[in-house]
C-alpha cells in the first residue's frame, strides 16, 4: 500500500507508514465518485448525517444486561453506548451482541453486566469526520454502528450505515427535485 504522504510502499493492511508514520487508513478509500453524491460523501460530516432527534442511550458498564434489553425495547435504538465511571466511552452493545452473546446463554440477566458482552474499545468518530470516513471505517471493521465522541472520549451520538444511506438518499432526492424546479 502506497503512502499518500511520502510515497513509500508499505505492507497491505498496515495502519501507518513505516517511513513517515502517516496514517494509512485513508489509503483504503476508493477514488471518490463524481458529481453530487461525491460531494455529499466527501464533504458532509457525520454530525449532519445523524438523526438529531434521536438521542443516544448511554448506560454505565456496571449496569445489567437486563437493563440494556429494556433500553433497546423502550428507545427502539439498535446501539447502546456504554461508559466507564468517568463518563468516557468504554464500549457499545448492539442487537447483534444480545442475540449472539446473551440469547440462551444466561439464565439471570440481572446478574450479567454489560461489560461482559459489550464490544470494548470500539472504533469511534469525531463530529467533524466526513461520511466517507464513517463508511470507510465501517467497511474495514465490518461493523454497522460507530459511536461519535468528543475530544475527551465522551459519547455524544452514534451513526449507523442505515443513517448514512437515509441521509444520502434525502440529500440526493432534494438535489434532484431542486434541479428540476
């Protein structure tokens, strides 16, 4: 993989350039598409792409799995953000975690802590990261949800591939209808 900063050829899958230590995560990005969709993907921030009316559900890592399941039912979210005692992001729990790590494995869900089933140290985004960065990270990590954190690693939201597609679809339709007017 060729470093965009210095041109050094690195081993495929390397996270940073061996020569200049520049991040290679952007090297995985395919060439940007042309036109309006390109502009949306490359310039729109994840913060603009998420549903601002959908507040994240944040639970402490010491909470029970039973409480997490109740939160999924009450808020109809597909992702819960889990924090440590200082309020920093410690992990995420998704519907898939419940179905794969909990279903039929535990009898008393009040005794099982979220920290036992959560995905620890998840991939994160900052509010000013672009939709292209979100799509890239989801693709590389094989995930559908990414927490958005502030500079102190405290969760402020999350984005899903569904939200990205919904946002791009709305923007694309709006651009099409405005050009036809």
